[in-house]
C-alpha cells in the first residue's frame, strides 16, 4: 500500500447512536477517509473549528460503508463529551486516515491461517473493522472484554455485528465473568496470530500469557497525541528499533517490538 | 486565491519568501508526502525539527498535554543528530522546492560549531539556519542561552563564526529582557530574530496526583499564548532594525495581520497546524484580501503600520 499523509476533511454526522451512558457510535459522511482507511487506522476528530478544545481526539475507524465511516467514542472528558453529543446533521472536522494499520504493518508478511481478535472496551473498534476485511475464513476467536455494568450498549452493538462474539465482564453482569484473555486458546500455534486493542493492562497481560509468541501478537496502541501527522513526536513509544511514533509508525505494532517496561504507565 | 500573490512576497533575513508564513520548528515531519507543493500552499518557508550535533532520544513519559486553547509539550528535542539530518532529512527538505531553515540547537559552543560546520559543508544545499537559544548553557550557568543579552550575544557570535549563510535567531520569551536579547543577537550579526518560542508552564495530573510531565515544566503553545507573543513582538520590533518573525499562537490570518502591524516581517505557525493543514493558505489569502481592502500596496506596507499609527501618523 502506498503511503498517504493524512488530510483534513469536514465530516457530517449521519447518525449519533448513544449506545449506553458513556459510549456513542458516530457514523460520519466523509469520502476522503472512507475511501482509503485500513483497519487499525484512526482519525483525529474535533468538534467544530474553534480553539477549545484545541486538539483532535484519536478514534479508531470501526467500520466503513460507501462514503461513511463509524467510530466508537467513550466519554472520558469534555472533548469526547462534545463529540458524543454532536447531533446528526452537524459537522465535525476530521484528520485522517492516520497511521499504519493491521495490513500495512505486516510489510508483506502473509496473513496467518487464523487470527484471534481480542478487544477491551471501545478497543473493539479497529477489530470490528479488521473482522470485515478478514472475510470470515481466517478468523478464530472474537472476544470482547468489558468491566461490566455501564457497558450494556457497546456489548449489544458489537454482538449484533458479530454473532460468534465471546463476551466477558469482570463483574459477571455481561456474558461470562472474567477477563477477555480468558477466552483465548491455551497456546498459540505457529500459524495463528492474536490481534488486540484495549487498555494497557490487558495488552501487558497478553504479553505475559504468550511470552514466546510476541512476534505473532499485533497490538493497536493508544496514546496521548497532538498532531496526528508524525510531526510533534508527542506520542513516541520505546521499541526495539528506538523511539517510534504511535500515530504514524503505529498504532499497530507487534508485541515483540514494544519495550513494555520502558513505556510509561 | 484572489488578489495578487506576488504582493505577498518579500525577502526576510536573507530568505526569499513567497508568503510571510513560515512553518515553525518542531511541527513538520520528514514525510515526503507532506513536502509537496499541494500540501504547502501558502507556506513561504519551513523550519525543520531541531537538529543537534549528536542524536537525542528526547524526554521520557508524557510529552503532550492539552490546555485551554492550547497545549503543553515536553518533547526534549528528539532528533537523530546532524549527520542523520544530512542523510535523511535534508533530501526531503530539498524536495519541497521552497526555502527552509535548519533549526539548530544551541548546545555547547563546541557542539554548535561542529554542527554548523557540518551543515556548512553543504552550504549550497541549505538556505538558512535558525538558531534555537532556548537550551541550557551547559558551558555556563545552566540557564538557557537566550535568557540574558550577554549569553545570547555569545551564542550568536559562535554561530555567526561557524555559519556564513542567513542566520535567524529564535529567542526565548522567558528572557526577562527580551528586547536586550534581541539587540544582542542583532549586534552579533543575526539576520533576523524569531520572537519567540513556547512559554514555560506546567500541568498537574489529577488522576496520578503528580505533575503531568517528568520534568515538571513544559512549553505552552497555541492560541492561548497569542496575546503574550504579540506583546513581545511589539517590544522587540521597537528594539531592533533587523527583521522580526512573530511566533506564538498564530492561528488565523487576523493573528498574522496583528503580528505584521506590530512590526513583524513574517510569522511562524506551529501548533495550529495540528488542527488545520490549510492554515498557511488561509493566512496568505486573508492577508492579501486585507491589504487589498485597505488599499495597501504590498505586504511591506503592512509591516509596522500599527506602530506608525500609534506613534502619531494617524490621529484616533
């Protein structure tokens, strides 16, 4: 895939689906992103064109359809609250698509026989998109883990899209009681990979679970970031090949590349 | 575009600019896809990421933090060193077909001399140098070189001896006597001063109950600092005869116009590009319309007009 630098676009909110108290699915009309985005890539999304909040919020593309794409927005502060409460018909500004996705990050390495997908919370977003591109045949387990109460909407929304979804919640109120990792196979055969996105703790636990297979665990990372174009170096991550940018070198890395112990918590 | 783009052209501090909008250091990556004509509409010149003699890994921990109408950064001048720049950065910078400045970190006198000598070895490929005097003077008291007129003079003198091309000096707004620092830069042969850089600030992480940045302090940029930057530009423009480039929070053509009225010959834009790639074109376009509407012949007619009007050229 040839490299394209992200661009800025207006994006009309086509649908605003408040899934639960804190999770919203935004369907945005934006041909510039929808025509080129790859699973694992994200957008920097801003409400309006004013100066406050100043920066975009990095949100993974969860789905594409025609000239539209979908993101999942979990409210964590004022910026995400503004985005979540943007009604249908209103316009947001988008920088994207940003980053190196699950396919580009392989740099020519063929897809494995089986891919297991494991998401924590709204970290499920890029995996939902990946699932569509994997065309079903190569998909092993698809797992979503959430804290429990308060996540009903996201789990229902994801379940409607993925009939084979294994659902886990820490408090046992949604799906099985437990952690997302509980749904993964005991060992990871050579021809299988795990693609994951979610809280840092989940990803670290994943590396501990399969210490000998880190090259076949591909993680889509989150980070604070500012520019969304690889310029500011605000989102760098220590890796085996030095500091790399989550926004443009990533967000998809192998768990083997990431120096987890040097990464600030 | 409407108006006369040629009227936006000028030569500033030895650098011919097709537009008075310069991309500030620390913003633009060496991504060849971003150094093309269609991605640089309205850009007169670009300043590179900071270049030091040896590679720098940059700071650990949180590096950026949003603030009201702005952001803090504590990147720590991460770069691959001047030799890496020559090999990998320079070919990309050259590919844009427009002027650029290599932003050079004022480290020790020896380091900056060596760094500039390496750049000077390819003098014909490098249009200009922008000296960043916001770094600590490890030869002296550990304060940033740009904090006093005396140490600014020393830094600029060293750079001037090692680099014979256009030399812009990027001042630090932390200097208590910024006008004095600017005068010192001029006296030692700077071709222009950039006024200024990020403003020292901090943030507290309420979740972790500790400062957000490992180094505690960080640089504030964005629209929040614009009025502060405008004030310093006004002061510095009153103190020197060399061109002044206004830098700090510029996020619209109106901000740029205010800087020019205060006496700046050009502006640098930084953080605002994080939210709008198209800002340089909008600024150039807006300035063109503004000057045309006011019946001002060219950009130079705008530079310092606010001072002239204030000083009695025109009664209120």
